[in-house]
């Protein structure tokens, strides 16, 4: 199973957390260039983790729409391994209220 982490520069700790939860492949997009808005993720991707602190609104909306069309779960978190671990363990709950300060 593959996971896409979007945002952030130093995500090694987040990658380790995702692998510890049983995912085998982790792809990272830093999302700083305009071209990332048009990019599509792999068909092997089973989960998208969005690091809210480091992603612009256009990219967030684009990935949210793509994930919705493919029926993939999307986790929003700040750059925190503790928050990510909690959200991965409680993934079946909706993740709408995670970044309450953001309106995606």
C-alpha cells in the first residue's frame, strides 16, 4: 500500500510513522511549485497525508477533489508525528475538523 505525503520539507519522521502503521511505499511532494496543482498521484496510492502548514490552497483543493473522485482517504495534519499517529489509528472517523482554522 502506498501513501502520498504532501507538504513540508523534512518529513522523514512522518514517513517513519506511516511505515510503522503498515504502509510499504511512501511518496513525498513538497508542493512548492505551481506545477504540483496539475499533478496526479499514482494508482497505487491508498492514502494522502496533507501537511497543512506547508501547502497552498490551490494544491489542497486539487488533491481533495482527486481523492474524492477516487474514494481515497485524506488526512490533514500539522507537522507533528503525534498528531499523525493519532489520525492514522483513528482513520475511520471523518477528518473534516482537523484544521479548523483552514477552510478548504
